[in-house]
């Protein structure tokens, strides 16, 4: 049970950014979350694990990736104040083929799927939050695939610089390259051409 009040302040604001939730059902729902402290390099999940938790990232940076032909393929970077999980494995109840790994020392709040479902069943407000947060996660996933398929390397890089410039300081360049769908050499050449490297 998560009872550390400073940790809960941010997640309360985040939940309420989706919809109105009264104090009592929100307090009951958040009582099921537990705090997890991860050191850099520690994993929340690895290939073959069942994904039974939904997470809120209080602080830090988490890489969501899979291995393809012995190479890392980064699907997403999660940074503080975001809900996340391996969404496909979580929804389908199947083992994941991905990894969730801390790129920095991180603090995560985790809720078990059963506890989340109980909270949604007990409150229409919480059910609405659950639906809206899942919809947002699916839209982000779709948009990410769309960008990879329909934008040039330069467009993807410039969007990253504009939307998430902190990642360029926090994440190793080879992982940024993987996230952008290019090689590290390709990223280096792109940065030089654009006067960024």
C-alpha cells in the first residue's frame, strides 16, 4: 500500500487531469498502489513476463524496448508524470515480448490489474479515468507507428528536439537512434547536417 503523501500528490493531479474524481474513491484507489524504487539498469519487466501492473512514473526515465536480431529496438521513453505499461500484453493478458528498464534511478507507483479493475468497478469516475487513460495510451502508440512509417528521419529527429529535448541529454545517443528508427551513424550525420552535433 502506498501511503507516502508527497508521492501521492502528483498522481492525484495526474488522475484529475483526465476527469473529476472525488477524494474518497481516489484515496481508496491510490491505496492499492505500491512504490517501487529502481536503480539505473533495473527492469520492471522482461521478455516472457506476464504484465499485471499499470505504472505511474513519479521520477526518472524508463525505456520500453524489444530485442530484434540481437539489437535493441526502442519503442518509447517514459519520463516523469506519465502512466505507462506494456499495453498490448497488459490488455491481452499474454506474456510480453518487450522490456521496461530504468535509464536513470527512478520511482514508480504500481497498481495490480485486479486492484485497478476493482477500483473501476466501484466508481464511475475512476472507470472514466481508466477508459480515458487507456484511450490516450493507444492513441500515442498509433501516432508513434504512424510517425515511423510516414515521416523522414529528419522530420522525426526535429520533432523529438521540439517536443522532448530533455531526452537528448538524458538518454544515450544509440538509444535515441533506435527510437528514431535510424543507425547511430545516421543520427550523428543528421545532427552534423542540422548543426546540432
